[in-house]
């Protein structure tokens, strides 16, 4: 995979489309496809003294409703409502993302539905169970900009997700206060 | 002669005439074949360079216009009520473009290419930064490191590449911002195009692989234009294509449509005229033969003598018929007044011959104009008029001799009303004086584009695109020369800095020197870095920042050895898009060619660079041809005036009488005055087409004057006199039927011919019928 776009697509889809992957592959999935979870992310890079910490929440209500909202340090939100994917940063106008022709930063949302297929096509997935929790190791089949993704899940909820990149960056997500199987407040998708 | 013999004679004559009719048809077919054969051998040069005297600057102007990427640029414009609708429509339009037969190539970077460009800039940021401010002072370093950290923390999904660590002081966004500003966003596309500031409109800039005169392909482009208009209107948005191709197609389509109407009307009028006056349509075919033959001989000679001939001269040649037909009509009108061909020739040969000689003389001075187009017009005119005259005299006349039959005798259809009226003579004097009064106010057309039709819808599109996006397809270029590309890039970069400095950053232009600075600029920057960069200061600030102390070691190493640092090369696709198109070769000399989107900006740049003694050139096809065009028109009018003098001399030599020489020339003079006056009231002044008419009416007007003058000099009988005037009226009507209808054309060059020809011919006729007889009769004291 030499294509720059595809590399980025794989990288970012690795995080969010893993939801679909996990849920559609007989693996734990939120009841009724409904999920709300807070997250804290830590980005470790070789060039920064401390990890970049962000906080926010993720909400999922069926296949076509998804929102990722970062609250700190800079607020922005990426939303999928049916076919429409939008991005909005604080103080800027909302932008509709065209998956065929947009910045890499938004890549991971494009293939939300197709992410699972692409993930399976380009990666090896191994599963293990330890301490009552499921651990998944995802590694690329061919040369990529990431080396592995580790996902830990309990019951139908994620606990953590780690992406390891070839440039020695590690992106770790910890999920808290996760709720599944309950009606998700519409306000999260507005 | 007994009745029986007379009847036999008449039958014989009728048989001869029938035989001659078929010979005539046969000749027409031969001539038509010769025209077809000859035309294939001649390459028609449709350029306008031949209109102007040989001039180096103009050659460059026209070559630049022809070779520039502008000629192949197509802009897609979309406007919607809001950004969301806009993006929706853009998607549909992209789909239409992708499915079309035409291969479109983006003239601005794709997102993929922009990412490559971004990484190139990051990697080379230390040398690409313009150093208009000193970024190496402590406060600046702290500010920039923080900005870089804020960027990372606000973009959690950002996957940084290697080049990221070659730009600790975050130069890249500023360089990108400068590129965006000077390119009006062309280097920083979104959705494959550019958005307006309010995000309500969008353009895509594409290139196609065909020029402005490949009409089959342009028709396909037009169909795409219709499709995207429809697609957009379904979503209550507006979209269209804009390119110079569409201007050419619209002009060509309009001209083709109008010419077909004009040709139809002309044919109908000619048939009516021949029926009305001669009662025999077969005579029209006889009249056509010398004209077709004249063209055939002309094309044949040209095909062997010159392989390439100007389209302008060819177009002029098409109008020669207006002069040549006079000799034919004059003969046809008069032939049955006399019993034999010899008698006809005795009576009218001198007027025909003098008409021919003086018409030729009208062209002579054009040979001295030093203008290729005028030289070609002279050659074409001289050969065709001579051929028509000789064919009509030596072929047509023997094929169509007088029949001596009262039945075939042509009757007078028009009786001239108020003939020899004093009142009408005074009216003529008044009109002539009024026309003379206009002479000091003559103005000359200085914009060659005004000879085209008005393109209302395309001009509206042009304005929309220019106002929102600072983009156009006007052929205005800033040119730099030099011994090498280095020199040209240096000049262009320094010029850009000058323009920005003198306009407080308001004005600028794109130069590839921004992303590929020449060595001289790089040296200046290296010197700046060596002078102002302090490693300890930088490391001190880095230590206080969120970055690890060893994060930018590679960059520090680069700065340490800055003298040996070279720019990383641009990738081929970026180079093809953002570097190569700026260079062009004209006559083995290379130029750096920068498109300027409007004349106001070109003028501002010109003023700033001239006041700073920069070596440059602004090339603008409209501005550069302005003075040359006016000069051509003035020279052309002067040459026509010289021709008048020469014709007068020839007439004086023939008539040996001042009054006769004057009266013979008078219709031509008044026709010329009417032509000039018409140019004042229509269009923007005297233009090339008015000049064409001036030459034509000189030839036609002098023919009328000669026919009437000789008729009075030779004391023609009343019947002969009436036939002379009738022949002049028929000549005028045929000329008006060919040219008068052109006045209705939307194309200004065609309507110029029509309107001025109409007034000039009317004046020539008025002079010949109401002024000359009055003057000549008074002279002869009849």
C-alpha cells in the first residue's frame, strides 16, 4: 500500500471502523447498536515530552448515526448522519467531508461502513481472552504506516484501544462510563 | 432580307445562344473544379498577424497568446445558496465531467498533490521561508514552537510524516498562506477547486487538449456546459463552463447561421433583379461565369505562387464580386441596343476599360503599406478583377452577343424620377458638405476584439468568475527574459517582492520562484540564517517548550551546514503542474510567462516595475495591438486617399479634361465620405472592415462616374443614356443585395461592411444619377 491516501485511510479507520468490525464479526457489539461512551486519549510521540491528552465522547445510534466529539483541548466534532459526514472545529463553519477528495485528517470517517471490509482485507486479526476480557491484536498484512492495533473489550463495551505507528507514535484511547442498549439522547447528535 | 431568311437567322441565333448556354455551363463546371483543386493546395492562415507591420514585440504578444495555457483553460463555475448545497452540486458535476468524452486535466493541485507539496515545503521550509521578518529572535521562536504544539494537540488524528520535524518554527503554514494569497487559492484547493470567501460559489480550473478552432471538440464542450447547467438548476443552483473556446464557437455558429440567411437572401435578390431587369434568369448564369472564372484563375495562380495565404485577404476576395459584376451588367444592359458585338464594343469598351484600369489603380498603393495583409489583398484583388474583366470581355461577350432581335431588346424598367432636378442637386451638395464636416471627427477602432459580436452571456460568466476568484482567460502576461531560468526566476521573485511592498501586500502575482527559488535568492537566505540564527537561543526555547530537546536534531544539523543544503526536488507531477507551464519558448528564446488576471492589476504592476527599472514586459493582445491597429487604419485610409489622386491622374490623362476627370471620380469620393461618416455613427469608429468597403466603393464608384461621364462625353442618345443609368442602378442593386443584408449581422465586422456599404453605395448612386448629369449637362450647355 504505497498510496498516501490509503495509508491515512487505514490508519484512522483503524480506530473507528474497528467498532463495526468488532460488532459485525460475531464479536461484542453494543446492544441494539446503541452506545454512549466518554473517552480520554493519550498521544505519545518521540518528539513531545508529555502525551497530548484529549477528552470527549462518542455516541452511536444505529448504523447511520455516529458522533465523535472532542471537548478538550480544542473542541471539534465529526458526525455521520446517514450519508452525510461533517466536521466542525470551534470558531469555524461546519464542513461537509467528501470521502473522495478531502484532507487526510478526516479520512477515518469516510469508510465507516466499509471500514470493516477494508480492515479485514488488509489486516490479520488475532483474538485472546485474559482476565475475563477479550484482547484483539490487529496487524497489517503489507507494509503500512502502523505496526499494530490492540483492542481490549469487556462484554459489549470497549475498554481501550491502542494504535502503534511506525514513526513511534502511540495513540491510546480509554473509554469510560460506557452505556449500551439504551436510547441515546438526541442532543449528542445535534 | 425576306421574312424566311429573317426567321432562319433568328432560329440560327437562338441555336447559337442555346449552344453558348451549354458552353457557359461547361465553363462554370470547369472553373468550379479549378477552384476546388486550387483551394486544397492553399493553406489559409487565419491569424491576424498579417494585419500589422512586422514588429518584434507584437510577434511575442501573439505567440504568447497562441502558446499559453490560457487557450486550453476551461473553468467550471458553481454557485448555490449555501455550502452544503454547493458541495452536493459539485459532486454531481464532477460525475458529469468524469463521464464526458473530453479529457479534462486539473490545472490546480489535487488533494493528493497538495499533500505532496505540503511535505515538500515542510522539508525545505528553512530555505523557502521569505524572511520578511526575523523568526530567530527569542519571542518569535517561543511563539512558533507553541503554535506547532497547539497544531498537534488540536489535530488528534494527524499522522505526521518525516518532513514534520524539519519545520520546528512552523514556517510551512505561512508559506502556504503566502501561496494561497498570491495564487488566490489556486495552490490550496478544496474539493479539487477553489471556494469563494463566503463559500457560496466554487470554481474548478481544468485544461483540455484542444485549441480554440477545433470546433468538433468544442461542440462537445458546449454539450457538457448544457448538461451541468441542467444538473445545477435541478438543485436550484447555477453552474456553467467558461472558456475562450465557447467564445469562438458562439462567433462561428452565429456567423455560419447569418451567412446562410445572407446567402439565401442574396440569391433571392439576385434572381429577382435579373428577372425584373432582364426577364431571363439564364442571364444570371452567364453573369456568374466570369466571376467564378475570375476566382478560379486567382486561386489557381495563388496555389502555385504562394502555399500559404491570409484568411483576411481571402475574405476580402469574396467581396471582389461587388466590383467585378459591374463590367458584366453594363454589357448585358447595353448589348441589345446595338446590332453587333463590334458596335457594342465601340460604344462601351472605353468606359469598361477605364473602369477596370482605375479600379486596379485603387489597389496599387496598398503594395507600399509594408503590411502583409494589404499586400495579399492587392494581389488577390488585381488578379481577380483582371481575370473577371478579361473573361467578361473575351469570353462572355462572344458567348452572348447582341441578338438584334426586338423581342430580346431589354426594356427600361426604371425611369429616373426628377432627373436633372436642381433641387435634388442642391440636396446632394448639402449632404456632401455634411459628410465633409464629419471628417475632422473621424475616430479609429483601437480594440480588435470589438470586431467580434457581443457575447452577452459569456461576458456575464466572465465577470462572475473574475469578481469572485480573480481568474480570467484574458491574454495578459507578465514576461521575464534572461540568459537562464535562474535569472528569470530571480527577476520575477524580486519583482513580486517589489509589487507587494509598494502595494502594502494588496497586489501580487504567482511566480514559480516561491516554491523553487533560484540560487541567488537561496544564497541571500542562507546568509540571513547564518547571521541571525542562534543555536543556544533556539535550544533554550525548545527546552522550555513541550518538545523534547532532541526532536529537531536533523533540522539543526541542516542549519549548521546550511551552505551545502540544497532544495529537495519537486516530484514530477507537481513540477508539471506548478513549474513547467510558466516557461515558454518563442523563436528559440525562453521566457518566464506569468498570467495576470486583469488589466488594472497589469497596469499597477507595470507602473511599480517601471519606476524601479526592472527589465520586464507586459503582453496584452488588446493593448499591444491598439496602437498598431489605429496606425494600420490611418495608413490604410491615407493609401486610399493616394489612390484617389492616382485615379484622378489616370482619368485626366484619358479625358484631358478637368471637369470630366472630376465627375468620373465624384461618385467614388462621395461614397468614401459616406463610408467614413457611417463608421462614426456605428461601432467604435473606422475599422478594418470600413477600410475594405473604402477600397470597394472606390472601384465601384469610379466605374459609375466613368460610365456616366463617357455617356455624356460621347453624347449618347436618350435610349443609350437611359440604359446607362439602368445599368448603374442594377449594379448598385446587385451590390446592395450582396452587402446590404450584412448590416443585420450580430458580428460587428460583418455589420460594419453592410452598413457602410449601404450608405456608400446609396451616395455613389445618388451622385451618379442626380449630381453628374446636372454638372455634365451644365458643362455641355445642353
